[in-house]
């Protein structure tokens, strides 16, 4: 096998293949990784009391992995942050089931030594976006449907498909929902990385057109090795992906990237009122939620806890607008648009939009794309030759 | 927004800010009622179907002089007109209030006027409307439901002979009180033995110097609390209690939503759950047969038999129902009642009664000797008497001490600059406190947050109270201010 190759797979374990949403390849790969001691711990999301409750779990028993089967679109735990906080990847090997934002955050964290990428096996999952649970629970309730009878949800193109206990199904147009402020989280709508090629494996079902199984792309040597071994140990059954299937997968990806670009345009346009962001920050109550959940925040002593008049002044609400913005400036180069900051903001400030916007600016200025590869060095710590040769004081983007 | 200060909430949310002189709420509200009636903005259909005494209110309100209201309150008339019109014309009008309007000698009068407003405009009995107290505690509603109020037994049954007999039968006891008990300040001032649970009157009660005298003069004081508060320091016995993450139970929120909390960690040291402590005191008194619970669930099952509004709620249902269940919930199958008064009110005739209420000024006004009005309140970093928040590093570092908020013009006349110490005196006491100069407060009015032990705002406040419910007038008293000594 070679990196870059694409396969279609299904779990060889019959019960898993039948029970799983799409054939159980990811479940079987994770079990295999634990059993064969490729990793000590699997990081994945277990279903809580219902489809809205996803519990980030650190699993060491292979059988326990089966409790994580399925994609929970309404559950968005901060995976990268919790891996950094609670697992010692310098001494333990882990496998993480991740969306692109999770994988990208882990890569950025690895660049600054916060996690050890050598010991992290990233099983990437295609992602059409996730949704905030509470507004949709309300929406369903108001339309007379018991939201807690939800047994399955999926996104297929523009369709949000909800299946309920009792063989009831409801289909919504994401476009229509998103016009009303529902639907996917706003950062997800702006996301241009639907297929996590920065992970070790990228798994999903786009291109299969309803055929049971999982599309697997071997993105790295580490990923290829695991997959090769899993296949030779007969943990998964595979066949090569056809040209047609690969084409359809690429088309699906392109559609989503195009949509993301239009959302970015809408969210990043500077409004007429140039003090838009300053007035948004007026709502801040210094709950530190954004700083606490941001996966890229890593300083041992945080400047936001200091008492600096007119920038992060203590005892004043709202704090100076710089309070909310400093973090975004500090992590501008790293920001992966995970949206966690905006999710937790007590004052509903759209901070993720500002963070993403700053990151795009940094990307242009430094020709730097965050979270796509360990080989893309951090712009503020790695100086390419071309930049060193620049004797003028003019700040212009230098191709890296 | 009705507030003497420009608060963070005003800055973020207010379309109209009625920046009134403290204690003049009734004047503003009566004016709003008059405006709604004068401009024909009342909800005629609702008034006809669901209220009585409209004519009485109309007659009363016709005598109100709006120019006089502007003078008394300092609120421009056009703002009063605009808010009245906006509220009346809204598709859904909702009133959210709390201690700013109740901690006055006319607190209950003020609430009657809020009730008038919603009856006049029909904004009650529908989702997103009504007169809604925000309450100070997470389960303030719950405590009231359980009967921790001097005039009620559990479930809002009035204290009288009939109710006493009902509970005597239910609990198999004798001699339950048929007369209302004492209110908070009466307990502090007249009782000789006090058993306090989760309350810190040394900081939260008005006129702290006298509170100290009363508490130090007690024959016996027991304080049950999670930390060694300023009041616990005076106790003969301190009973350490477990905090909310260290116990299982329910909270009932301001929307009558009952929800379950679960134990996450063990309490430290000897701290125990509140119910366990009270139960064991009862056992020591010889009532083991009546106080024989093994868990908070046992107690909840008893609550269901005592309080019909809770009858259909159970721990099992709460564990399965995300977001809790709104009472009244009379039976297991009942989904709960998110909105009350949809068809009728809790009055004998089921109708809403308009009440005419005259404006009365606060107990203490400013005068030559005490030319400033002090109003007390909160800052966002602290909770109540600060027993928890002053022990939380991040919050404490934001606001380690009290301050007196003064208007820049007043500060200039007093020759006090920002951050300087000031000496503030009232008829009750004296305080040395740092100044914070701010245009967010009106001239002649000053503000001190009450969360602090060393600089305790309640040393200055007036224990005068509302005759109907004995709520002290925390929000208005007269003070004088002078520059502090240079040290």
C-alpha cells in the first residue's frame, strides 16, 4: 500500500459491521490499535443519555470502543484541548478520532511542543458540520416532536436528516435553517476542510452513494502502516475505490469548500460601522470562557489575568475591548476555526468569526496555513531564507 | 431599564434607560400607567375579560401630575412616555425585576404597580410575559415552595388554624403554629437563640453595628454554613455544611423549574449535607421517629405528599427529563406547567385586581447634614456577602475591596480624586472607603457594593422596613462624604 491511496472498507467483525452506522471500520481500526498495542488509549466520543450528549472518553479496553460508534452531530466536545490538558503524549501513545478542526488544532499544538505528534494517531472523519443541541431541541419541541426520541441524525448535502424512535423521519434544508440562525454552527459553515487529509487516515462515506462501508484515505505513513496491518490481520475487509467513487468524493468536497468560501465572505466583510467589533466586545463579562476552551491557548501565565489599565483592567465590566481581542491576536496564526470560543461565550459575541478572520489575514501575510502539516513552520518562529534576504523594512508577504 | 446607575446591563441591552432617583420607582410606574391610559394603549379585551377595578385605577391615575413626576424622579418625561408605549405595544412584554425595586419601604407597593402594568397591557398568562422576580439564590423559589417564609406552610398554604391542623394530621404531630412566624430582622432583633443555615447577616443585614450587638447578645447562636463567614465567627457552634457539588437534591428556579443536582465529590473534612445535620439535631432532641431519612430522595418523596404542586415530580422523572419539570405538576403523567395564569389568576374570583398605590418617598431623604443618597447593590465579580467569591482567587483579584461610586461633579466639589480614600457617614455608622469616580451614576447619589467584610456597606444602611413584609430599605439612605485623612 502507498500513502495517498483510497480504499473502501467494512469491518470483518460481523456484529460491528451490522450495528455500526456505516460498517464499523473506524471502530475496528481503533480496537485493533489498542489490542496490538499500537496505542495505549483511544480518545473518542461516547453517546451520553441521548444523541445530544457526547461524552469525550479516554478508553483503554478494546470492547469499550464499541460504545463510541456513530457520528454525533449535536455533540462538540473540545477534543484537542482535552488531549493537551489530560494526556501525556510524551509518554503515552494515543489514537484520536477527530474532525479536521481537532486534527488541525493538534498539529498546531504539536508545533509548539504542547503535545507530541509522534505519539498521536489521528483517525480523521469527514465532517459536514456539527450543530448546537439546544436551539434544535427547542425547534423540535415547538413543532410538536419529542426531541429526545431522536435515534439518528445525518447530513447529506443540504439535507439534515433526523430519524426518531417509532420510524418517524424529518428532513430539513440546512440552507433554510441557516437563514434562520439554526442549522450548523457558524464556524462549521465557514469550514474549508471537510476531509481531514491532515490526519493519518481520512474516513467517511462521501462518494459511496449509499453503498455500505467507509471510504479510507491513507494520508500518512503512520496511517498507512496501521491500515496495512489491520488488513493483513483481517480486521477490515477492503477493496480499492473506483475512479467514479473517488471523483464523487472530490466533488462533494469541492461543493462544501465553495459554500464555505461564500460564508467566509459574508462573515469577514467589514461592516459599514468600523467600530463593529469594538461594540460587540461591549457585551463581554470576563467569564474567561473563550480563553479556557481555546485549544491553542497555552501560556502558563495568561496576560488576561493581569491588571493593565485600559487593556485588561481589573474590576471593570465591560473590560476594555482589547480583553476579548488579545487572545485572538495571540493565536491568530494558529486559529483553526474550531468555534469552541463562540460556543461558550456568555455574551453571544461572535468571536470565532473574528478569530477566523484574523487567521485568514495572517495566512495571507505570512503565506501560512494553520494545522495542515507539521512541515509548515510557524511564521513567527521560523524564518525562511527569502525573508532573511529581505533588507527593506517593507512588510510584504514572502512565499514560503 | 429602570436603574439609578448605568450598569453593564444598561450599556449592553437598554434601548431606553430610566435613570431614576433611588426610591422613586412608584412615581415612574404610576406615570407609565397614566401614559398608557391617556394614549389609549391599554389592552381593552384583556381588561374586560380578566380584570376588575379598572375604573378605580383610572380615577386614581387621572390625578397624577406628570411634570411633578419628572421632578421627583429625575427621569425625562419623553423617556417615560417612550417606555410606556413600547411596553404596551409589544407583542410580548415581560417584566424582570429584583431587589432594586423590592428593597424599599414601598417594595410591595412597587410590585403592585408592576402587576397593574401587566394587567393593563395583557402581558401575563402567556409565554414570555408576566411579572418575574429574578431572586438572589439559585433555589430561592424552592425555599419559598417548602414554606421557609413566615406566613406560609409548605406549598403556599397560609399559616392559620386550618393549615396547622392539616399538617398535624399529615405529619402525625401536635401543636403546630397557627400564627405567622417572625421575619428575618425580627428574628435577629428579638430572638435569644438562633439557628442559622446558609445566611450571613453580619454582612447582608442593614445597620450592621446593631446587628452585631444583637448577635453578640444572643444566649446561643448556631451557624450552619460552608465557610467560616463573618457571622459564623460569632457563633457558639459552627456546623460545616456540604456545598452543591457535594450533595444530591433538587433546586427550583425562578421559573418554577425543578431540576436535579447530583453529587460529584465528597464533602471535605466533617462537612455534611444540610438535611443530615438538621435530621441529627432532631434525633438528638428525641424525634428519631419523625426524622428518619436515609437519603435526600426520601425527603423529596415526603415533599410530594406535602406540596400538591410537586406531587407529580420524582427523582426518576427528573433524571430522565433534561431541563427539569415546571410546577404545578399534579401527577406523574403531567408534563409540568411552564406558564401559569393562562386562564385565571390565584384570586378568589380568578380575576386580576388593579390596585391604586400612592407614591411615598423613602424613609430617609438627603438633608443638610447628610446631603447624599446612598444606594447599595452588586458588582458582577461577587455573589452576595462574598463568602464564596472572596475565596475565589480570580474573582477576588478583580474586586478585592469595596468602593464608593461618585459622580465626577460631586467628587470635584468634595475635592476627592479617583482612588482616594473617603469617609462616609450615615446615622448608623461610618466607613472608610476608596472612591471610584464614574459618570455612570447621577449627581447626589452614590453607590457601594455590599460584598465585603472590611468595608461593609451595611454599616451605613437603614433598617426601616416595608410594613407589609418587613423588607429593609437597603436601597436608600442618607450619607455625608468627606475626603479621607492623608496617611
